[in-house]
């Protein structure tokens, strides 16, 4: 029997997608509910990777797809539809889907994908600690990997600055401070609690840091906050490490980003372990193992930073 190829099509909630990944085994088919936060390209890439990650499972797999964006008017109804399918496992793509499903469903294993490790409410690890049925793959590149990249791109940098809201990213900053010290950096942190604080604190950044690093903090990176940070770092000639290639395109010097499809594949590999009998609570959260470097050469010239040929060759995305 041939295995099907290609991406799953865009589907309505009422449509069932059946993908036979491997020949049927004696266990019978496993139903996996796939819950997307939105129907966008990164989630589709992750879903393709998820299917690939399941290829070693000796069962017939049935994928049933839901989109919470199209059911925003009735989230309780969506949860009821998911539960009515009696899924063997649930895959959530994105933070919104993960929050909705994990709050409502405690008796079915949940594997998340393309989720950041912290939010305004809680961290992924806090969520996992309060639920016994969740594991998954985070999309944030490990702090140590980010700092090593800063050393490669900017070998003279010693003081790494970061703006953060303690209520959103406090625990992450404490971890980053320890990692920075281990790697010979000084982490200079600037606490903020509003968009106005971001504007004010950027005045303190100039002259006190060698590079400005980013964490996924919703207080810091409002549209106006990001715009002010980009303008200030360009004006002050401070290298700015953004969160994604879109930040680099907008004027940040560099960013490290995950491979969406490979994060999805990691989620599929975790799902395979659960289907084989492992408990989600015993499976650690996976972090990206495939990352790409983005550089903005126009920004490098504007802030008068010289990048080595080796760094330029390493970059997968160059603006």
C-alpha cells in the first residue's frame, strides 16, 4: 500500500482528513485531533513535519482537523466537537490552540507545536507541571545557542542588553542571566511594564550595552514598541538581535529562527512515543534542533559593524 504524499488541504471543521501513514496494525486506527490556532503557512509546514515524524508508528493514523479561528464565536462548541471524536491524541499548533485545549481537556494526551516557552499567563513548564497530559516542541531557540551566535557575529560584544516585563519573561531572564555568565557575557536587563516604559528605557540602553537581545515579550514588542526599538538602535548604532527574519527585514542586524517543519517533525516523534505507551509528563519539551541565521547587510553598514565572510556564508537569509 502506498503512503500518501503532500500537505493536507485547507479544511472546514466538519471535514475529516484521513491519512494512512503506515499499514494497519492490530491496535486498530488512532485518531489524532489537529487543532490549529490559525490556518497559516508555518502551521501547515509544522503539520507536514508532524506527519513525517509519525512514519515509524505501526498503526493506522486518522487526522481530524479543527481551526479555532473559524470557531472563535463558540470555543466550547469546538471543544465538544473534538471530544466527540474520542481522539487518541491531540496536536495543537500555536499558543492559542494550546491554551484553549489544555484548559478544557485533561484526559487525552496533548502534544503542542510551534509554541513559545512563555506567555503573559504562564510558562510552558508551569502549564506542564499543572497538567499530566501535555508535552511538545517549543519554537524558541535555546538561550545558549543564541548567545553563542552573538559571539560569532559580534566577537567584541561583552554586555548583552534586554528589555523585558518581569510579569511575562521574568523566569526566562533569570535563566538567561545564568547562561550569559557561564559564557562570559554580562546580561544588562531593563524592566518595563508598558509601551511607554519601552520608550523611556531605550534612552538608558545607549552607552550601556554592546548589543540588544530580544525575548518574546508581548509588553516589549507591541507594534509601537518594536518601531521605537528599531529606530533607536539604528540611530545609536547598537546591533539589535530580533526574534525572526521579519525583524531583520525591518532593520534588526540578525536573528535566529527555528525550522517550522522540523519542529513539527519533533512533535510527531513525541506523539509516536506516546502512542507507543509513554506518558506525556515523562517526555521533556523538545527545543529546536534546526536553526537558521538571518542577517541585514544594509543595517550592518548603517551601524558600522563589519561582519566576517564566515558569518555571511553561514547566514541562510540575507537582506
